[in-house]
């Protein structure tokens, strides 16, 4: 599907995305820059992506008429929302190329299947996930309480719908585990051993329909209260031996899934007594990822460009990072002063710092914890971007 092309019926080459959040918005921007028309399917009237797309189909993700309209408008379809119903992707795939596909999105939606996949390809990826047990029934809960003391202290995570640390409870004892499972509604969960993390990192991989794979160097991520706060993207952000292993593992995981599109694989670095520490795979996102936003300003092809190239069947460029970068997430908290009053951040001061690139997602209402935008800092070297990032963080409180 070439950008700018028009078919016999006069219809322009159009790419579709399920979901209207900030990831959809940045996807739409990338697609439009290449000359594509875009369509967003999203129930919310004021969504970040819907506001900037040529077409906005305002229906739920499983509305047959909405899906039919999306398929009619678009030559290829992707998703920015990983909890889109699998049936939706299957329905669309009957008439249009859909990347990533229903099967892989289904695996990434469910921690139980996700961990089974990581375990199944551990031989080729060279990494395993944290020790864990599945808890779906009372009998399994009791079994874990009796036999898996090795998993405590641990984190109980719902198998589905968890994000930004939601749907997780930290537990120290077998009794706390039972309480936590009830608290989470007795739904399917995994209990994961709490690991001594020394760092976290993620790798973005893009894979085409023909199996071509390109990837970005691993970025180091700092989370605060389960939400990504800062991404460090530059050479030396982690020992190169670890970075190489993480990159190879992410590529192997994408290949083993026969994945098409952009995949983000998240890793833990754990203190295992070795020089660089051990690498443990945590989870994967079947889409561009918050930790890859720096690629817009610091690389010659962004994660969103690669999503466009991959779904449209264009050759994938191996992205080159031309500048070291630090990304700061801008949560809604930044819009409130110390006394809890709503106050516009001091953009004048922030933007007067060298190498700052502000991205706001067009969300009308700031709420604590809500992702409102991000700030990428680029510069000639790591020392200078580190200084600017500190100043920007101070200004943003
Ligand atoms: P989410 O889907 O919310 O991103 P994660 O499984 O990535 O869920 O957990 C969120 C954060 O919690 C991680 O980035 C990490 O900081 C911490 N965390 C999760 N699992 C573990 C673990 N097994 N040991 C230590 N820290 C963990
Ligand atoms: Mg995570």
C-alpha cells in the first residue's frame, strides 16, 4: 500500500487504527507525514487520535457497523489499544491485513499466555520470566499457599487488563495472598516472585509481513509507582553486554510469535551476583510503547514510522539514533500546584532549555496519574541532556 495512491474508485490510501489514545495520535501523525489518510475507531468524541485523524468512526470496538466502515475505508489496520477484543481483530482480518494479528494480541493481553510464550521460547531468546504460579481457582490458591513459599514476597497480578501497575497487589505471606486474591475479585491471576531489580529496560522491534526485522537499542526505564517516569536512551545507558542480550532476546521473541508490526518487550535487570546482573523478561506490548517516544525526536525513523511501514508492507528502515535522549513523562500531577490547585505548567521556562521537545496529547482534563504528554531532551552528549533533564524536572515539580 503506497502512500498517496488512489484506487480505481477514487479512494485514497488510508491506514486505520483501533483506539484513540496518544499512541493512536502519534501513529496518525506518522502516517499522515508519509502521505496516508487515516481512520480512527474510538468511542470517545474527544480522543487524542480522533481529533487529528481524517476519519473518526465513533463506535465501540465491537460494533459491527463501525468495524465494517473501518474495513471499507482502510487498506490496512493496526491497534494502539492492546485490550481490543480478539474477535474484532479476527473480523477485520477476514477482509483486510491486520497487524499485529488477533493471535499475538491475545497472548499479550493475558499474562498467563504471555508467560507461557516466554517460557516456550526461552531456549532461543536466552531469557526466562520471573518464577511464578497461576491462580485461577481456590484449589490453585491453596496449592500455592502450601507449596510455593519460594514465591513470597511476591506480586499478585491479574492476568488481564493490568497496566501502569493497576491490578497488582504486593504480598508477603500466604494469608496476604488469599486476601489480595479476594481483593482482586478472585479473577485469573499470576503470583510472581518479587525480584531484586537493579534496573528496567525495554526493546522495540519491528517486523514486516516478509519477516524482515529491525530494532532499536534498548532503553533504560525508571518507573514511579508502577508508571513509567523517565526513559534513558543513549549509548552507555546500561552495560553493552546486557543491551546486546536484551535486543537479541526481543528479536527472538518477535520472530517466535511470527509477529507483524511494532512490539515492545520489557525486561528486568536483576542482581544475580554476576558482573552485569541477569536479564528477566517481564511483559510485552503489541504496539508502540511509551518507552519508545524518544524515537520521534532522537532517531531518523520513529517507532510510529515503523508501525506504518510494517503494516503497509513497505521495506523497514533500520532506524539510526542521531542524538542521545532522555524522555520525561508528563502526568496530570504536573498541572496541579502544591495546594492542589489547577495550574498550567511553566512551559516558557521549560522550553527555553536547550534541546527540549514538548509533546502534548490534546487531553482536555488533567488528572493525577493521567498521561498528558511527554518531554524529550536531545543534545550533543549525555552530560548536557542530563543537566537539562534535571532542570526540566525541577521546573515541572
Ligand atoms: P504493568 O502492566 O502495570 O506495566 P508490570 O508487570 O510491568 O505491570 O509491573 C509494573 C512495575 O512493577 C514494573 O515495571 C516493576 O517496576 C514492578 N514489578 C513488577 N513485577 C515485579 C517483580 N516480579 N519484581 C520486582 N518488581 C516488579
Ligand atoms: Mg510494565
